[in-house]
């Protein structure tokens, strides 16, 4: 559509013409203009499901997935018989990890368009995230019947088989995929993860390197994946990784944590803080405060509560709770170094998981704490070597920029920084696909 055609349609001022022009803007990457025209179409006709659906697309592609869900939901309410509307709503909910809510819309999309391999594959993925493995496998196989070259379906089927311990079957799918790895658009990164999980580390390394060559902007993520197959261990997840990860998760974080058998890191930290300091907490720094889950639990006993996080989106959620005296956007190490002897408690749930070596963190915490203060945090255990640090496993931890820390390593490194271990125990940190993910909750006391 050329500029004159767009202008002619826009002048008509009817909703569908505006939607058509907005779609052209979106395809050309002019997201702001596309958003404006879709909103203009909705103002003219609030029942125009096409405008709500297209606006949802724009919002999703500009990082506003929660708002996108609202418009996809309106589009579906207006017209529940369009497969692409049901599919878009399901995908947006899935991006927010709201898989149980997404499931009926995935089913609806597959029922409305049974010949869509994408609809069956994404339905299967959500089923897998809910540990409905048998039906997920059926849906993946259905997608592959429709399109044997649907790489995403075959890779995710292979990964689902690995989760169930069916390594030989997963390996067979990897062999099929290997025959097509030179095809345009082949997903080398996810195929590399599958290869690593079936024991083909050399092949996985090659896939990660090929992905990096084609997508140099992904170097931080690929560094984590390469470390999982024998590459150098990064010092920590980068600031860019952390900000991107948690900005994308902010909208659904609290809702996900409120579900039974979900994330528990905040509860573990708050409980151990109370165990170590049963009375008033004085000044508390919530390091990596996120949306404020720890802060809500500690607020009643904290005289002063300070939150620090890198994610503006997470901090926006925390700010709405009005439980912090101060909130700061930035790096927790820098903050602690600039505020010596300023607090009685440092609480940090699921934040040190993004650091490899912990020497610098412990030194900064020791400097920031007042005499007798306590530092309470969670990490993931390194069951392969109690005295070392390793990259997270490829069942999701490494992809999320996480490390694993041995209990002996934590105790030794803390002692070297002048902190004594008061609590160090294994707990269920969270659940993934109904499987318990262990963590270590630690309390370190500063010397008097």
C-alpha cells in the first residue's frame, strides 16, 4: 500500500479503512502511527473487533502485553468465531505465563482452524507448561501431521519427551531436525537446547554459535547457553538481560506468585528474616525488590523499607503497593557500596541467582549492614559440586540467566567476607510444570 492509497483510506474515516491503514503502518514498523489509527477506529466504533485485535498486536510488539490482553479479550467478546482473535489472546496470555487462562483460547483457535499447525503447536506448549503431557504430545503430533517441517513443534515435542525421561524418543526427533538445520529460518538456538538435553553437547555448541553469528544482539543469552555446554562461565547475567527479562514478566508476576504451587522465594526470605530477627527489623533493604512481594510481607515490622531493582516495570508495580519508604532503580551492588552501615536487614529473593561468583555481593552486603545485621537470600543449589558455582540447568534456569551455587561454596565465600552462616537450608523455591524446583535459603550475620 503506497502513501496515496493510505491517505485515501484514512480520509474515509470509517473504522475498517482506518484498521487497514494501521495495519500497513504496523507492517512498516511505524508502531506509534499504527496505534493512533487503531485507537481512532475504536473511538468511531467500540465494537470493531478488527481494531481491538490489531491494537493488541501493536501493544504486544511494543512490550505492553497486559494491555494487549485487554484488547484481544474485547475482540474475542465481540466476535468469538475468528480463529486468529482466539489465537492472539491465547498467545498474549501465554507470554504472561498465564497458561491455565490461555488454554481455553488455544483450544478455541484450534477448533476454529483445525488445519493450523501453529494453533495445535501452541496449544501443546501450554498443555506442557501445565504438565498435561499426554495431550500435549497428541497436539504436537497433530501439528507435525499438518506440517512435518514445523520446527517449533518438533523441538518442543523433543523437549517435552526429555522432561518425561524419554531421551531415546527425543533423540529421534533431534535426528530428524538435524537433516533440516540448513533450512532458512531454522531455530538453531532452541534446537541447540534440545541437543544439549539429549547429550549432544558438541552439536548444541555449534547450534548456539550459529545462532550467535546470525543474531549478534543475543550474545548475552548465548553466553549463558554456551556455558551450559562447556563454555566459559559468565560473571553474572548482564544488566540488559535482567531488565529485559523482568520487564517482560512484570505484568503477570504477582498473579503467578499467587497461584498454589508456584513461586515461593519471597515467602522463604520473609520467614527466615523473621526467624533471625523476631522483633522489630529496623531499616530493611529489599535488594531486587521486583513487584514488592517481599516488601509486603516485611512492611509491618520494618521501621524503614527501601527497595532496589533494575526493572522500571517491576518498580512500577511495587510503587502501586505503597509499602516502601523509598524505591531506587539501579544496581544493588552500587547502592550497597554507596550506603555503608545503613541497614539492619538485607532481604533478597531470587536475585543472587543471577550472579556467578558471590564475593563482590557478600563484600558489599557486609559493608552496607550495621553490626549484627543479617543478609537473607535465596539461590539455586549446585548438586553437581557443593563447593562450586555452575550455570543453571537447561530446563529453564540457564535461559533465565540463572546460576547454581553449592552450599559449601556459599558458606566458604561468606566467611571470607566476614559474614557467618546463621541459616542455610534446602527448600522448595518454586514449581515449574508441577515439578518442585529446589532452592537454598541463606541467612548471613554481620559481625558485631
